C-alpha cells in the first residue's frame, strides 16, 4: 500500500515500534505509571509508549510514543523530546529511532534546517511558495512538514518560551481531522528529523490490513509478489 504517509498504523503502533526496538537490542520495562519504556543500548535515548498514561494531544490526536535523548547515560536531564500520535506510520517512527541509536551523540546538532527540506525535496515533496525555508508539502497537499513555533506542552532542555521546532502531520482531506501528527522539540538534531522525513516520504509500499477510512480514496494497493 502507498503512499506511506497515509497508510496509518494498522492499529498496531505499540507492537510494531516495540518489535523494531527489541530487534535492535533496546531493553524494556514497565514504569510505575504502567507505561512501557525502552532504553537504547548506549543508554542515551529512551522511547516510551504513553498512549494510556496521560492525555497529551497533538492536532486533537493522543500522543502515543514519546522519544527522548540525553548527553550522557547517567544524566537525568533530557536534551530533547519527540512526540508521535496514534496513526503515525510505524516504519517512520522505527527509522527515526534507529537513526537516534546509530548516533554516538544523539543530542548534538550538526546540520541546519535545510537537511530536512532537502531530504523531502529529493523525494518529490515541494517547498511552500510563501515559506520555502521552513515548510514543505506532499504534492497532493495531504501532508506537511513545517519549522514553526511549538505547542506549549513540547518539552526541551532549552527553557525559553516560544521556541520553534519541526512539526509534521497528515490531513487526507483539507479541513478534515488530521490522520496523525508529530512534533520535535527545538533541540532535536535536524539529521534525525530528516531520517523520519525520509522514511515517511519513501515511495516503497507498506503492508497494511486495516487502512484508514479517511484516506481510502488516496491509497493504492500493490499486489503481493
């Protein structure tokens, strides 16, 4: 099934992402709030399934996975956070997490915003006419990526109010509810966001049994070989 950004999570977002993390050697345990927490092999990143532990909304959708990174394994302070709602394609979250783990220093930023926009452009997305340096759209306008002021609930090591960061979303029909949304706090390295963007915009088909109804007219099915 394609495009990936509209294929949904098959109602298996917890299991699909958790499976990817387990295969990559992340360890897991259940927190005091009954949330499932995964820790990367180097101890520098964590991914927590928070869907049932609190009601944090992005685009009126519940946040399901929260990802964090720190400078040192023994540091109590998280440098940045990333948030993904229900409906987000699990392949994109998984590829983002693998990119985080591949970094020996996932809290250090080396690139500028162009890294994300260039990645999307290479996969056929188009830059916004009015905001070419901070926004890109899927050609059919069913999904967007933007560098913009973040919602108040997004947490980052930088405490200043009004910070900007990357946000992404899918809106199969303009004016209709979002299918999913994601937000990256101000300090998330741009190359890691680009890994999410690259996976999200990939033309490769994905396997789905329960495609989202609100994208039915915009999905194509690829026969199994």
